[in-house]
């Protein structure tokens, strides 16, 4: 869908594009950051092969790829964007029953836990996604760009998580837009 420019806390995100390549660059007062490209099929795309490429399938792919990682604020932002787009908006965090609310509670719980093995991970949060997200649709370019933007905006490292939610949604969009995706 081209490039997007957003300013937040003296940083500007530009070139969030998933049309041809996945590339993101961010300029801040401290310098330029770049979150590479995925010209080759990523692990996120590999996880989606043979599955429908809907928003919730992309979340499931992220859980398969980085599911053992403890849930973080960055994940919540990306999950919230995906869930809002799948169900059509609403206050997802105070809802209590959605994936975003579950992820938010997991982040709060994880902050109080010292042992990494006891923290709630992404796979735990996504375990009941089919029950919690009752509406779904195919991933579009706009969805992929918005999820990448959400993850980047909330990332303390100014990058997306390899194999995470943003990359999985981008991979789903690429599979949906691929002319040879008819057999998937």
C-alpha cells in the first residue's frame, strides 16, 4: 500500500510497506533503524502454508513460530490490531473475553514473575483463539501494514519480532496476494 509516515515521541516511522518486500525504516532523534526485508518465505509464511490466510490464522502462525516467548507489550499491541480488524473494533482490552484482554492480563502477570519458565507465553494466550475471536476474514495489505505499525510503535528495540505477530500477518497477506496461492 505504499509508505506511511507517523510521528510519535520525536520518532517517525516511514516506508511501512508489504506490497513487494517487507521493509521498515524508522528515524528517531538518535538515528535510523531498519527492520530488514523478507524476500524469501519466512518461517511465518511456512507456518501458514496449507492453512487459510485469515487474521486469526496469522495469530496462530505467530504462536507456532514464537509461542514459547513470554507475552510482552509489543505482542499486545499487534494482537489488539489484529483482533480489532477481525471483529470490527470495540474496546478489546476491557472486554475481558477477547485475545487482547487475555494478552494484557498475561503481560501484567509476567511483570510480577521473575522465573522466565513460569511466565505466560504467546502460545498460552492463543490457545483458545477460535473460541475468543468469533469473526474473521482474509488478511489485506492494510491489515499487514497496521499490525507492523502497531508492533513497531510499541517495540522497545524499534524492530518487529522475527516470526511474531507482525511478520505472520505480513506473510498471510503475501500468501493471499500470491498468484500461485490457489492451491493453499
